[in-house]
C-alpha cells in the first residue's frame, strides 16, 4: 500500500495496512518536580537508557513486551516514589519514553520535591 490515493478509507483492512507504515512512539511528559536529583544519579546504576534534552531528561521505558519488567526492575533501586509512580503510569499508558522537564506538567497525587 504505497499510494495514499489507492486506499479505500471505508475498508478497515486498507486502513490497518496504512497505519502499520507509521512508527509512533508514545511519551509521558512530566515535571522534574516529581523527582529527586538522586533519581537522575540512579539512572545509570539501574541500567536505564537516558538522554539529556533541553531543560530535562528523556528516559527509555521500553516497548510493550519489555515494559512490565521495568516496573519490577526499578523497585530494586532507591528511586523516589514520584519517579516510580511516573514509570508505572508511563507503562500503563503504553509509553516508550518518560520525559522529565523543568517546565513539564505537574500532576496531582504524585509527590513533588524541592530541589
């Protein structure tokens, strides 16, 4: 299905084949206020893949098949409750990434910390 004009938009099979051509990565965005500075120091020790971005960090959570083990894995380290909850929510929303930014959204009921 290489030509968009050949798609029958009323045919679910055509639409499914068309959608499968896209690579989509889901990301949970959150404020760094939900984490402690020590959480960022633990990323490498825990073997998590992270990259610096402008004013924050992007952390690889994994693909759907890999995600459940990450929740158990991070419980072996002294991550803050806020960080652990963000990872849990990212997994529950089928996200591949957790992006923590100083200007990211602050969520009710997830702990906030002073830096």
